C-alpha cells in the first residue's frame, strides 16, 4: 500500500501487487468457482444503525450508544478501526447489531436497497461466544440461531436468516485457512484483543492480509477493554507490512507516534457505576505461587474474605481464581457458608472445563437465592454475571509458558496485571455501585505489571508456526503481527515441525 493517512484516518493512494497479494491468492482452493461480488453494507444500512435511536430497543441504552456513529464512520472512512471500551459498556452486543443494521430495526429483513451482510464476531472463549449470541438474540427479540447465531467447537446454531454469527477466535483462524476470502462476510469484529491470545494475533494478521490481497471491501474492527490500543491500531493499518519494514509508511507521515495508516481509535467512556476498592492482604508467610501450585493458606484467606464480603455487602459475589483446582478447593472451604441475611446461598463454579450448559447456568441469576460465583479469567470480559455487586479478587492468573532449554511448556500461575485487576473490579459495577475486595496490599498494586504479557512472547509456538506456514508466511514474514514472535521460540517450533515432516526445507507446509 502506498499513500498516507488523512486527518480522518482514511487512506489515499494506490494498492500495488506484491508478495502479500500473491501469497494470499495462493491460499485459495484450486479450481474454486467464482462466488460473484461480495455483499457490502450500503448507506441505507448505516443510516438504519445510526439514525433510528428514537426507537431504542429495550436493554440497548448503554454507554456505547454515544460512540456508535463514530465507530461506523471510522470503518466507512478507513475500513479498519479499534474500539476501546471498558467491560459492561455494550461493545460485545451493541456494535455487531449496529454493523448488521439490526440495532433499532423492528423487522428481520435487510434495509431496502442493500444486500444482507453477515457480521462475524470472534470471541476468545466458547462461553463468551454463546453468551454474546444469546444476549444479542434477546435484544432483537429472536431465538438463538435466527438473526443472531453462534458456532463453537462441537456446536453450531445458525440459519439462512443469520446476520450476526459469533465464533471462537480459533475457529475464525481455521475458517481463514480454509477460505481466505470469507465469502458472504462483510465485517469481522475481533473482540477482546487486549487479551493477546495467539489465535487473536493470528486472526488479526490474516484478516489484514486478506484485506490487502483479496477483500479490500472487508471491514475489520478490533475491540479492547483497555486503553493500550496503539499497537493493535498500527497493525490494523499496515497493509500486510512487517513491523519496521519498508512499507510502514512514507517519511512525511504524520508524527502521531504510529506508523502512517494506523487504524482510527474510538474510545468510549468508563464504567456504569462506581466500584469501591477494599484491600485485604493475606497473612505473612504465605508462599508465592510456583508453577501450578497455590499455597493452600491463600485459599483459606480468600474464603475468609468471601465470608466478610457476604456479611458487609448485598448482592451476589464473583470470586476470581486462577484455575479449576482452586475453584474446587474454595468450594470445599465455603461449605456451610450462609448469607447473614438469611437467604439461601449457592456456590457456583464457572470455568472453561465445564460443560456448556453448566457454564450457561452460571450466568443466570437464581431468584430468591444469593450466589457466590467462583470463576477463572473467563468472567473478566465479554460476559456479564447478572446480580453481581461484589468482586473478590485473589490476584492470580494462569498463563502458558514454555521452557525452550528443556523443550517443555505448561501453565503457570502469575500475579494479575493492573489492567486485569481493573477489568475484574469492573464486574462489580455493571448493574449498580459495587465493591471489590483485593487480596493483596494496596502498596503492591502499582508494582503489578501494567498489562498481561502477550502469549506470543511466552507460549509454545509450534501450532502458531505451522499456521503461519500453512498461510504461506513462514515465520510471519510480511504479516501484520502486533508483536513479532521471539526468534528463539520460532526456531524451536520449526525444528519440531521439521522433525515431524510438517515443513519443507524452505519452511513451508508440506
């Protein structure tokens, strides 16, 4: 891509054919029949999403309403955009409906004079994908699988009527590898990009490549719950150019701290209700986490904080723990706990290893009963646990790590980042003023890492490297990756793949 960004964020210039275009075209199936023109959202569809706010659907009067026109205008001008909005503001549900022209439309048909456009929303977890589809279906007064559907591993509920499909990010990567054109998709929305999972980084880079080579009409929106969006905006604006490469932009590009062509960033205002922090440091002598191990005395302390929260506050309690093992341990410690007000008390687990129906049940309030929901990071963003007024944060997270020297990879327990702690606290202020009990000293808070480390910097990259090779971009050459993968980790991954016969001598998939 040559040219430069205008003040509005739009590109002026021309598209040139180069290695990126040739590589993406090579991903297409041999002898694939022509699919004809791709549907695009026309002005009528945008007018419907922006201009009928007088007929607001119940449940959609959320803070994000105020910036929807700016989001749609940014996508119209630049084709890509980043939306920064805290949890609970409506980005996961309102934006896809607006993009599909469904937010305030009373009927289920496309706006007059436009073709139906499918909006593909990618969520990092199956729980979030199902929950988002269910919530959007409720907002438009339809059943899941009608206007809004979802597809996750082992389950799909879509139909010919579906205008918004929610998928997991890993499934989106698989679809891109099978069909880079994303036929019949007009908009891709990558939700929760701040979590920086490997699949999210891959999906973003592949979509940028597809826009450059095959689908310049494909619009791409990345959403983030944290304000650290500059690197994502720069990646979205790169026309398939690697970081620091010759295509990052002309020398006379605007000096805004980003490469020329960085996608416009739209920011929405903060939490719905104030959340009061209370600091509850554990007793001295508790060992820091090591590998998967968490000192049982820390769980004893968290259980005591939960009992304190039940006594001091009203509403349901959401407890953040690093994994399913700790959830089981805390469940046992809370056996016999009661609500001081006399209401029946339920202790409910919520983590990724549960069956889908059990996960969904944890997101439904129980009338007349008080709940303590014990959750992993699945409840940090994308999903809302109704009725929560209190968060108890153990201050730990579980992340993938690889030991290149020993060739081992595993999950390890680490301290939560400040950004993660802020997101967790925000779950208490989704529906009313709330309280967060943090199980660490206030003085340690500023010493926490500002953001979580991206998985590309810490995780095993074998599957990541194979997908890059299948895309035709060994080692990510020419792709708009938000962060370049560590060379040493890629070397180990490629050596493994060569040993399995999955790569040839040039690093391409066999």
